[in-house]
């Protein structure tokens, strides 16, 4: 069911919507009580989204991360020895240092 309020669309989640979404997602619901719980949870989520959409974000620059932190970097050094020959020795098929695998797409 859709209701219009101040130019935004508010969706009311109904029991049938949860059953259809569960079917499409191939999720098994064990009871009507479980589906009713999802109706309540999804309704709360949509209400929270409505509250977030009401916040005035004019002039606020988007962030890539909420914290102003930098990633600690380590030196780009080899830390393990090359074991390609050892691993390829037990592979079914290799050629020029590459693993050969069967074609799976025609």
C-alpha cells in the first residue's frame, strides 16, 4: 500500500509483501508469526529511512568515511619465498608457469 505525504512515498509493508519477498529470495519462513516479525522489523527500517530523508543535507559534502583517519601502511617488501614450482608440481596441468583449467563456458 502506498500513501503520499508531503511529496514523499511512504510504503506500508504488509504480510503478503513479506511472503512474496521471502519467496523471491528463496527464504523459508517457518510460521506466520515469523513473517509478522519481519513486517514489524521492515516497517521500523522504512520509518528510520523516512526520518533520515527528512534531514536537511544542503551544503554538506559527502564523506568517503565518517572518521578522519589514515590507513597505516607497511613497507612493500617480499615476506614469503617463491613456492610456485612446488605448488605447480602437484597441479594437474600447467604451462609456462600458469595453471591450466578445463573450459567451462562454450
